[in-house]
C-alpha cells in the first residue's frame, strides 16, 4: 500500500535537507508522544548504519519497530525502512530545488505485510484508503509548514 505527498517549502534545498536530517529533534518529538526510542549508531555519520528501536502502543497492543536509515544522499534524498512483527515499511523523502529559495519535498510511504495479521491490518487500511490518504497528505502539509516556519525563524 502506497501513500505519496508533495509539498513546497520556501527555503533553500540545503536548509530543508538539514532540517529533515535533524534526527535528534525527531527523537525528542517521538519521546514527547510517549514512544520509547533507542538510537543505534553514531548520529554524526548517519550514512554508516544509523537505526532506531522504538516501542509504542497501537490499537491497544504494545508494538516494537526497528527503523533503519537505508540511504542518505546529502541534499537530495533520505530513505528509511521500518520493520515490525507484521509489517514492513519504506519511507522515501526526496528534495528538488524549484528555485534558489524554494524546495519541493516528496514523501512516499510503502507498506507491505509479512504475516497474516499484517495482511489483515493492511486490508483494513485499504478499506479506509481515502481517509488515510487525506490524513497522510494533511500531516505532510503540516510537517512542511512547521519546517518552513522553523527555518524562517532561524534565518
């Protein structure tokens, strides 16, 4: 199951990439939401096998997720893979300079099932595809807006 969203940010591509690769701020954000996050690897060299183990509650059950940085191409692309007991996921963030001060961010999420329970979960997602797509696009737009505001505050 795939989700994709494109958002434009009024900031240079290098600044946007720097904000998107600020992994420590994402860790703090997850912790504020009640997710237990443990980093594996050195954050100063993210291209060398950076990963996270996360524990959280979803639909009333305790879940564990391993997120790994699969590809890190400075200024253009970040590829993350997620592995849980029932699902695999891949998130790709691509950046494209539209002008010296404007950047397009494309966020793609692909989910695949590993187990029968994962297939059932994905099937329920497919039944609610329209509303999930709207939520995904709304969250991506909010994320882009917040990133732009943060970059404009520090500029």
